[in-house]
C-alpha cells in the first residue's frame, strides 16, 4: 500500500515531526542539567587583604541540605574549622560555612553537593589571604 502525500497530510506530518523533536530536545536538556557553581565568596583565585568570616557558594539550582559538604583546608591540607555547612536561610541555592580567624596563606575550598535532581557536584578551588604590606613614606 502506497501513501499518497497530499499537501495537507504532508503539513500535518511535518508539524508533528517538529513538535516531537522540540519536546524531545527540551526534555533532554532537563535530564542533562545539574547543579553548577554560579558564584563563590571568596572567589576562585582571589587574593584577599583580610581573612573572610565565611565561605558562601551559590548554585544554579537548589541543593539537598543533608548531602551538602563544604570545608576549607590550609596549606597542610588540614581543615581549619569544625563548623557545619548550612543552607542559607534566604536562598536554598546557597551554602555557607562560618570560618574562624585565619592567618595569611593559601586555602583550598572543597565542596560536594547533591542537587535536587540527584546529580552530585564535587569540586574545589583556592584563594589566598595575603599579608598586609606596610608602605614606607
């Protein structure tokens, strides 16, 4: 049996094909999405003249509080605080870690979060607290 492709049948077939393709692509982008770091304070590779009081990370989607971890390591790769990471009270896409007083040096921020869609994001970055240089006049 041969299908006779009249103009109205062809238009319907083409429209249906386009709709199915667009819907498939939209679904695929949602499946491939996962939490990504959007902003960090202190920022990656920052050189600070004063030590930060906290580390705060922002993600592009909400993270699961029970599975969020955040630590700051000194140059000897030892954690500088026993504080627990918290989800920011006003932003469920943000985590915060309070820090103790810090000496000058290079620090590593390590984080691991589980986004609400089930994907794990595990990464790290560095920042530096520099000695204040006193200028002689």
